[in-house]
C-alpha cells in the first residue's frame, strides 16, 4: 500500500470506524507502529509479574496469597493474548521477546520500581491497574481488530485487579497506625511513577498524533492522565488517603483536577535503563528465558512428532 489513493482509502476506513483485520491491506508504517506498541504492551504484562510475584509467599493470609497468585497468572495470560495479537501482523514471538531481553524494545517504566512492603501490592492494584484500565479501555476501541479484542478481555480481568487493590488498601488505611502509615507511604512512592505510565506530554510524544489519526488510540496521553487523576482524587478521599501533590486543585473552568509538575527527568532516566530495578528486572527475565529453553525445545519436538503421526495416519 503505497499510492496516495490506497492511503486515502485506508484512512477513509479508519474515519468510518471500520476495524482493520490481519489480512486487510494496511500501510507498512501502520503495521510497524502496531507491532511496536502491542509488543511493548505484552512485554509490560510479563515483566509486571515480577514486582508482585515476589510477594506471593509473603502475603499476610492464605486468601491474600491466592488472590495474588491468581492475579499474577492473569498477567501472564494478558501477555500471551497480546503476543498472539502481535503475531497476526507477521511478527515472530521469539524475535519480540529477544528484542526486549537483549535489544532495544521497551516495557512500561512503572515496573522498574521496587515493592518494599505489602502495601505496595495494594497500591499497585489500585493505582497501577487503575491507570492500565483507563488506557486499555481506550485501546479496546482500537482500529486494529485483534488488539481491540485482546484489550476488551484484558479490561474485564484488570477491573477485578483494581477492585482488589482498592479493597486491600482501604483495609490498611482503616487499620492500625502502623498500617495506615505503611499505606500512605506506598501511595507517596507510587503516585508520580503511575502518572508517568501514560507517557510523555503530548508535545513530547513522537507517536501519539499518528496513532490517533489511524484510530489505534482515541485519546492523547495528557487526556488519559487527566481522566485518571479525576477518578483517583475521589477514590483516595473516600478511604482517607492523601495524594502526595500539594498543587492538586479542582479547576472550576475545566471541570478537572489540576496537578503538579511530573518529574520527567526521572521518567526518562528509567526509560533509558537507569531506574531502581531496571537491571534486576531484565536479569530475572533473561534468566527465566534461558533456563526455560529446554521446555520450548521439548514442546517444539513434541509438536513435530505429533504432526508426523498425523501425516502418517492420513
């Protein structure tokens, strides 16, 4: 798809709200942008298992252990949905995985922060999964069919994760003075990194305008961030949690909450690999990938033998 007429027809399909499916003609740039965005989303789901997986054995009760175990399993499933959706564009899963383990592909900056206490697990459920839902609800309307359908399913599961996190944080916020202090400390540490999850300001985002024109995204980074803050202010107040931003003010003119300056220097430092847990997260994922090579090889050999049996039987 190179001619102006073909590009115009493609844009008309987007403007008419049509879904683009894997076998449809599409601009190469559209395909590459989707592969980059979808694979980054998949990487984030898989790496996102690490901060919480570390607390499965240390959760305060059997119920909380089961909840956390189920949640981590869900994240693995989300990664698989997204890798499968990305493969519909002709990408090889192994190439995608190795590009973030050994190459230059990125995953969400939020997963390069440590989980110091169990309260961090509660806050991840409330803030981080809450931010993910805001973003993924938009992506469930994406112009690319497989990505939209994957996010539709993911959002249903993420909504449970967010509710679980909020319920757990509410219990801590109404608990002993020590628990209240622990809950507030976790919110203080995760608030700004969560706001960074939506990406840089629209003026500094090299991809947003193109993705919106093609219907991959329907809202900008800043629009999503404002929507998220509006929701979190009310939820924090309901459970007695203070958001760590002295500049947080309700703006009567816009009908939204204004918030302070995001520490973008920190964001770019984490993106470039200098966050608190960047090296540890990649090291853990590389170790798992390399140690699991025999499983992939065994599965491939089993599939080959099954295929040979089927061919002989026919």
